[in-house]
C-alpha cells in the first residue's frame, strides 16, 4: 500500500486530544459530541474560521469568538458555511462565544435571499475565578479532568475575572504548566495558543510570546513545530518528485525527531531522483 501526505499536524493532534468526545452542553449548546477537528481551506479574501468541528452525527460546528473590540465577520462566516453546504452537503451550525459585554441569543443577517442565524453564547457570565479554583484543585491533586473541566480549561481566560484578560490568560498558562502529563500540557497550550493568536489580537499574542519564551512546555512546543515544519517541507519536495511514497519511508520521515538529520535530508532531497536513492538516504545505506 502507498500513501500520500495526509498526516495529522501537531495542532490537529492537540485539538483532537483535547476536544474528541466532548459535547458543549456545559455552555448550553445541545449538540452531539466532537468526532474530530476539521482543517478548512482558505478562500481568497476571506478570514479563516476559528474552529470547525465534525460532530458524531456528521454535522459541522463552526465556532468563533468575539468581545467588545473583536467583531465577527458574518459575511466571511456565511461564505464558509455556504461553501461547505454546497460542496459537501453537510449541515453547519455556527456559534459565537462572547467574552465582552453580556450578549446571549442570536445574530441574524440576510444575504440576498439567504437567511443566516448564528447562536451567541455569553462566556463572560461564567465565574472564571471560581472555575479557576476548581480546576487548580483538581490538577494539583492529579485528578482526571472530565468533559466540563476540559472545556472550562480551554476557555477559562475568556470567562469573567476581576483582573484583565492578559493577567487571566497568564494565570491559565501557569495553571496548565502544573499538569503532570507532558503530552496533555502541550496539547492544551497548543490549542489555547492557536485560539488566542487567531482571535484576540495583539494583547493576547504578546502574553503568549512572553510565556512561550520562558516556559519549558513553550520551548518544547516551538521545537515540535520546527521539526513538524521540516518534515512537512521534506514530504512536499519528495511527493512533488514521486507523487506517492511507500508506507515505510513515510513512517520513517514522520517519526524522525532529530533536527540535524531532518536538516540533512532536506539539503539532499532535491538531488534524489529514485526511490532507491531515497531509501539509502533515509536508512543510511552505504
């Protein structure tokens, strides 16, 4: 059997580890549980959706975040939803998580003859300090986090706090750093980093950058991201040459963790012309 380059990215693995099997009933969304994260294609001149989940009933959940400064682009959201409906025939439900001034209910727009409704869930009404205390006690005692806990941890910085969003985010990141399981720590930080960088503007990104520079898990995530990028680049070059790769070669590349080896392979890849030459390079055959 031969494979093409369709491996899960580091971010996809992190999102699936965090969200798979979770429902959103705790934030008053009557939906099926999450099956997996969906990677969406970029449509020119339109902003990428923040989060898109495939649910267990094979419908899609499109999720965005807003506050008093960050307003949702309903035109872009509508464009993505309609493109999925038309191309894939999948039902899409769109939800905005609000952490600004209190706002529940729906946002409604008409685009020509199309009626578009988006449900708004007010996260800012949830007591973030109480939630933080509950999560801190569970994490410090080594208890497993349930569905509600996982959801709360991801969106904790967006809840109601007596401190600024930046300070709340920093507290959340420090709390995650105390999680004992290393892979779980990395998954939460990767998920929150992606959400923050794509939804909150410069303020949240500045906090993330400062924290990632100094924390052990931040350094590990940057290292993983760098290696992932090198593996991706190598596979793109090779697939351009060979169209597909044998399983054993694809597996060897995806499991290579040594940056110096990956860099060496990248340097040699353009001169590789046959699978035999590729095998010799990958498996160090003289």
